C-alpha cells in the first residue's frame, strides 16, 4: 500500500469539461486519503461549499498594480503554486490544460523545493485549437516537454498532440470518468411530463454553445426527426452561438417543440429525461457529456470527431456519422427512437460500458499510478 500524497491541482474553475474532470478527480483523491490542494482563482464550481476532508482551497489573487496594463494572472498563479508547494510540502502539481497552467507549473517548479513534480493533463482545445496558433505553439511544446508526466483524455488527442507539436515524449492515456454514485438513471417521470406528452421522445443537447459544438446541426437533425417521430428537443447550457440557434429555430417554425433550460447543475437528473443525446461536434477530444449520458443509460448520436468514437461504440451505445452529415444522424435517431427493443438494448449497453470502462475508481487508480511513477514510488 502506497502512502497518501500531497497534490496541488490547478484547473479552470468555471463550467467546462476540464474543470469538471479536475475537480471530480480532486474529490476522489481526497476520498482515497490524499491531501488535495486546489490552487485556482475561484472555488471550482463542482467542489461545493461544504467542508470536505482532505480538501484545501488556495485562492490566486491577482495584483492589479497601477503600471500593469494587463493584471498578470499567470505570474500570480505561478507564485501561488510555488508558495503552496513549499508551505504544504506538496509532492506534485497536477495541472489541467496546457495554457497557461503547465507553463505556470514549470515556473513554480523552478521556485519550489527540489522534489516537486509536475503532471499535465491535456483536455482538448489547449491542443486542437491553441497549438495551431503559431504565437503559442513553442510555449505549449516547451511546457509539455518539461512536465514530469503528461496525460491526455483520448488516443486521438495523443495523436493530434504528437502531430501538431512534433512531440515524441510518452503521453499517458487517462480517459474522462463519471462517478457512478451520481450518474445513474434517475426517475424523472414527473419532470418529463413538463416537456413532453407520454407518446413523445426527447432529444437533448448539452454544451457551451461554442462554434466547435455545431449546435446548428442539432437543429437540422431534430427538424428531420420530428417529421417522422413525435418528439421534443431540449437544450441545456448557453454560449456564443445561442442567438444564432434561436433564430434558426424560429425560422424553421420549430419553437413550440424546443425547450431551453439554460445552465443546469443537476446534469444527471436532467440528462435522464432524454431518449438520446445529440453531439455533432467539429472537435471533441473526448465528450464528457456523452459519457454522463451513457452512465444514465442515454445513447448518443453524434459525429466521429476526435475521441468520440473511443467513447461511443457505433451501433452499440449510440450512432456516429461524419462531421456535418446531419441527414445520416437523423436516420440513426429515427431508427433509435422508433424501435423500443433497440433502444432498450442500447440503454443496457450504455450502463454496462460506463460502469466498466469509464468508472471513477478505475481512472483515479490510473492517475495514482502516474503520480507514484513520477515520484519514483512505484
Ligand atoms: O468542450 C468544451 O468546450 C470544454 C472543454 C474544456 O476545455 O473544458 O472540454 C474539453 O475537455 C473535456 C474534459 O476532458 C472533454 O471531455 C471535451 O471533449 C473537451 N472539449 C473539446 O475537445 C472541444
């Protein structure tokens, strides 16, 4: 049995898959007896405000000194990381998202005690979007190469990191995970009646409505499906493409069949309402929301982008089509929503796959193995 570790975690604390994964991992590690120190500019939203054993929070305060045109958040973060590492004698910093977190961790390591290690987890757009920016590319490559271990959330992201940044060092695969105590099919018969008649099906899309999510494709798919299957579309979340999507829905005369729930905290409850999730993204290193749906027994119909095919097994736990092929996606959705036996089979396959392949304990152990390896305590 290995000893408990002292781990600093830095992530984007607001809504977003990388912040969710980092926070949930921190909570799991704390339950497993490690001392976890979140070092962020706000309390991560998934952390909650109640006291949790083994979890500590260190706020990064940015100095707004009058000569600064731009307050230097990155320097304040690096300095705070080093301070916490020294004061708490952290074993390692686990940073989520390359920019600026892996760069700040490198700087912190130069200032902290000599045994401090840095583990960087790549989540997606830090590579698929930012690493295409020539002004950031060298810095991202530098931070990745200087980390003691690097993990990425899908094989596809590992491949893309190697290709885009010409990186040869080992990168560990650490899939996203769900906590089976939270994500399971919830009873939502009462809530369901607020959105749909008993004979109607519910299709759902959950995202931050960024252009990479191709939310307009969701509307195209739904427009075709509702001509053949009595159904409703429920949107959860909000973001930059929301006005465009609302306009499209009005133009297509679908507003009576579409519901917008805005941002929601109780995703397991909301997702359990759905008969299928739509995820037609342009880029998606993993697709945490499809895993959350899977764990609640809800199949995904989506694109073959990025790591989605590693999560959703085509024909077993959902259906996938090339990016932008909304007609094919609609055909799959009609098949799923109109064949109760297929829907039941997929639901069972979803529950099985989520519990056995992407379960929290399994992935937490993978991370622990990496920590002990970099610390030479295998
Ligand atoms: O998908 C988003 O827009 C949020 C983004 C993030 O950076 O928080 O999510 C990324 O990380 C998640 C957790 O690892 C992955 O499940 C998402 O697929 C990934 N998003 C993209 O690659 C677009």
